[in-house]
C-alpha cells in the first residue's frame, strides 16, 4: 500500500514515522496567561467560623377543636438551612439577609459589617473573633415578614460545631486522593468571597451565585435587546474556588473568574406583557396554536410570583411557582367544578380580566396540586434568564474573547474589580493576586496520510447498496448520481443509489429499506425530523445520513464539492478516511477505550474501543473504533467490570491469542468528587483479566476527562496575546501530585483546555507519552481534518450514550416486570443485548 502524506493547512507538520521519532514531537515552550488568581492568606492569620440559624415562626395551619390555636404547634421554617432550589432558595437567602442586617446594625450596633462575611444561609466568617461566643434573639418585628400568619423570627449565633478556626495549614488536607478532604476549608473561602461580592453596589446576584453588572457601560460591552420575551443582555461573572498542587506538591488556593453573557427578562413584569412581545400574539391565543406552542417553549421553566389580592404586597414573602405549561382560557377553564376562572376573579377579587380568552399558565403548588393562573395576574420573579438561550455566533462577548483577547483580559479585570472591590480583597488579612502566568508547550500535530497520489480515502466503503429518500414532491433525482460521482472521486468505488419518496409515514419507509448499508435522507430543515430519523434508524437498523433539502439543492445548482459528506458517510460505515503518521494506527497490542456515563432516570453507559474489524481487504489491520451502549441502574464497579471484560474480549477475538499489552481508558461523566470510583473501576476490572487460563496484567491507564472546569488560558508572544494553539499542553503549574494530570487544548474558538486526570496507572506514568497519545486521538476523528477537544473514542462513546438515552425516551422508558425495571429485556429491546458488541450492522460507529 502506498501512503502519501497530506500537508494539512493549519497543522504543524514535519515528522515521519520510521519506528522511532525522527524529531521530538514538540514545537516548543510557550507562556500562557490564565484567569487564575491566587488567594494568599498569611500563615499567622486565622479565620473564625460561626453558625447562624434563622427560623421563621408562623401560626398553626389547623385550628384546635374549639376553634383556637393554643393546642396546636407553631409552624417553624428554617430559612438559613434551606432545601429549596432556584428562586425559592434565593428568596430564603434574601430573608436571611434582612434578619442579619437588622441584628448586626440595629441590635448589635455595628457601624458596618466590614470583616464579616455572611453567605445568607447558615455560615458567618470573620478574621477577628467576635466578642460574644453565643447569641440568641427573638424578633417580633412585622416589617421583617408580610405574611398574614407570621409571628416572629428566632435568631441564633454560635461558634461552628464543625470547626471554629481555620488557617492556611488546613489547605494541605486537600488532595485528589481524598476528594472530601479539605472541603470545609474551601466552603469557608466560598463564604468569604460570597460576602465580598454581596457588598458590591455595582452588581446583583442570581440564585446560582453569579454576579451581573447593573450597567455594562464600565467594560464597554453594549447591551443588546431581543423583542420577543422583552430580553436584554447582561454581563456578569462566575467564580470558582480551586485548590491546585502544581509541581511544588503544595496546594495553593485560586479563584477562577469567568465572564458570563446572558439574556434576562424584565423583573416583575406580568407574563401577559411578555407574551404580547411575541410576533403573532393575539388576545385569544390558544395553547395548541403554533404561536402558543412557541411561547410555551420559551416561557416553560420560568419562575413567577402571584400579584393579585392579598399576594400583591408581600414583598420578600411572595408566593413563587414555576411555569410547567399552558392550558385553556379563563372563560373555558372551570375552577373547583363550580365557576370559570374568569368568574372566580370577578367574584373573589373584584378583578375583571383583560384577556379572558388567552391561554392560562399551568403550575403546581408545594403540595404538588395543579394550579392555573391568567397571565396578567402573575409576574416574573426577579432576574429571570432566558430558558434554553443559545449564544449566537455574533455574540459580542465571544467576539471580544476570540478576536481581541488582550482587550478581553482588560475587561475581565475591570469586571473582577467591580464584583470584588480592591478595598475588600487586598487588606491586612489576605490578598488576591493578578492573573497567574503558566508554562506550557505545544505538541506537533500528526500528519494525515491518504491512499495513493490522488489522496484517496485510506479504507473506503464500497457503496453498492445505498438509497436516497426524499419527501414526495421534493425529489432531486440527479442528486444521487452527483453524490455517487463524488464518492468515485474520493474512493474510485461507488454505485449510484436508487431513490424513493415517502408521504407522511416515514417509519413504513424505514421498514422497506432494511438491509441497506445506509439511507441518505433529504428533507427540508423546517420539518425538524432529526430526532425522529435518529430514533427510527436505531429501531429498524437502517444507518442514516441526513442532508437538508436546501443544502442538497445548493450543491446541485452550484456544483459544490461534497468531500465532507463523503468523509462522514464513510466514517459512519466503519471506513477510514486517513491514518496518522505517528504510529497510532498500529494498535494491535494497544486497546483504547472511551466510556461515557449519562445519568438520567436510568443510567446509559456509552462505550467505544478499537475493536478491529476482520475481512477488511486491507494489507494491514487498521483501528476501527466501534461504539455501543448499555442501560444500567447505576454505574457500579460490577457493571463497569462486565463492560470492561466484554470490550477486552471483543478486542482479543480479532487478534487471536494476543491479549492487549497496554490499555488506556478515557472517562467522561465523572465529577471531581467521584475520582475514587474510577480507581475502584480499574482495580475491579484489571484484577479479573484472564487469557488462556491465566491472569494477565497489561500496562493500564485510567483517565478522567473534563471539559467542564473554570480554567481559561491565552497565549502570549511578547506584547501580543492570542487564543491557544492546538496541541497546547499544561502539566507543570496545575497538576496534582498523584498519579498525574495535564491540560490539553484542541478546540476552535474556545478558551478552556480539556482537563485529563490520570486516576489509575500501573506505575507512575510518563505524562508526556500520554499527552502525545491523547493529542493524536484528538486528531483521529474521521469526520474532519480539524482536531476535536476530546479523544475520538471518547467523543464516539459520548454520542452513543446520548443516542441510547434519547432512544429510551422515544420508546417510552424501560421494559418493566412486576413494577420493576427489567434491565435484561430493556437492553435486548432498546440496546445491544448482553454481548455489547454484537453482530448488528450499526454498532460500528456513532459519530
């Protein structure tokens, strides 16, 4: 076989594989500027922690038998230990703050609360011990609460029962080996930073702790407006606390701020006004109309407060509910089987509705009972972000960060100082540094090799049994021939596909095409059939590739090349578009596994591995990453062991009498607090490996991959600042001591390098070997020539897990037996049975 290297634009080329590297696989060292700011607490300083308890006490709900309440228990609600979520939690935090301010300023006569840091729940931190060690108060001030049954507030303060004093020595308890160790210290600093931000007059807080500027003029980001939903943009900051060990093996505490850019609805605006802002709104809008459905999709999940009758003036004690849907109009919806909601508001509240024929809001109360409200009598709760808002490509924040990173750093610093004023963060107690510089280096990208001087696909799929499917009346008869020509350009082997059309019953069409190697489906974008097609593809074992009618017509009209379509179809069917010149394709003794865990009502585990295919017709074996998924109750060690052993077994089947010499497993869906679980996975799986009747011990690495972390970086060249180059690695300043960790960047227009934590290694790992392997796997994704941000087998596993979870929902959940989930039947019906990698045609790839 003659292989020709492709000098791919945008890649660092220059290596040739001859059994060893002719050159080192590195471009060179680089200096990076991060968003990390170190929090420095001098060794002699102490943090004191107090527990605060705020209980609201109300009259009993039910009267005694004689009509009095004297024998009934008072209702006590602990708002300082709130288990509520979202806006209801934010409400309890505001209640705590009202009580705290009254105690500190009016009762204890503090001139200000500088040096006191309260998290608006149960924790108060200070750098100086308070004069009182314990305090109990009863507040019977009706200005605190407007609820008609309110009696009093019971307030108490005492030294923390967990731990009263903290010093920088407590930071040493934090380690990747003990995920819970040192968490109390981090939570203390979380309270301090929350308290500092809460003092800022330039920002407001949302329930998740993010801080947003009241005006973005100070950082020069112009606010944008969106008519539907009355949306306006706001710039804010999300801050995370991290304990990082680095090459010194000594933990340091860092704050990692990230700019947020979100769209907000106006606060305390009636839902009716929000609905009026949508194009096509009419006063008699019905829930089943297209506009009604669009409004419902936009507003579902938002929190509302009641704004009529006795509910109108309750201030921080407003009744908060969440929109779950929409129902019939007030005139048509009957209230308690007696009168319409329209008549009810006239009779009970002397309120004549402006929109008696407009669909009403559906929600539930705290008891789980369904409630219905006209949109004009409820308002949106404060600081309501747009539900499911997707940042647009022309988002000014994105453009700022990617196009002018030096300016973005300046604006981030300005925003940071607005949220955390310097007067509060650089004092005699502690200080916060400027952004930390990091050392990194850039790996060379592997060269891509194609077949022959024509640069044909390395392992093409013989397209001799495919079909085109169109909607009746929207056929493009010449498109199949054109696509066949494109395949012949890249593969030299292809037949033209026949085409069929359907009218309405797409499932019947799928049934008729069983046995095809792939069906190319052309439909208009407006039909939105993607999820339906993917589910029918899985149900009937007919691999599919979707093309919009608009794009297909454009291809024909302008004679556009279709290399992307050819590459994606070939990869989906288990072909190879290219190989890499770094020896990655020689995986006959190295097993690479990707495992993705998706936790929903039933956990779906996606798995991908280089299960090499037989009878490929190639002179040499090539790695083909197969994919599958399995439904489990939970991702236990037992379940992982079964999946792991079946994957190794499938690998061995294709290389008789040759177990893998090295196993590398990449995980996603594992949180920082679950790293110890992966260590259990490794020991449980590896201890069970047997080949030829004897135990085998291959070299093994188990690596947890995370894209969801707050660390962001830019690259510096003298005075210039740019986004990171693909292949940028950081492994000195941030990595913890055992067993290893590195950050690798391979992404387009992103700021966060992907984090790789080596949880298990058969011996102390050579991190740079793993970095080079991981970098190559990021380039090995067969659907394009640009690298992706995670290794290709893990990306395939993630897609398999998502597909399995969606298919489970499509099939209305798992199979049941006697009221209990039947996993065996569910996996046979909705998954791939007990064999995981079975003989069904569509398991090979899930791009």
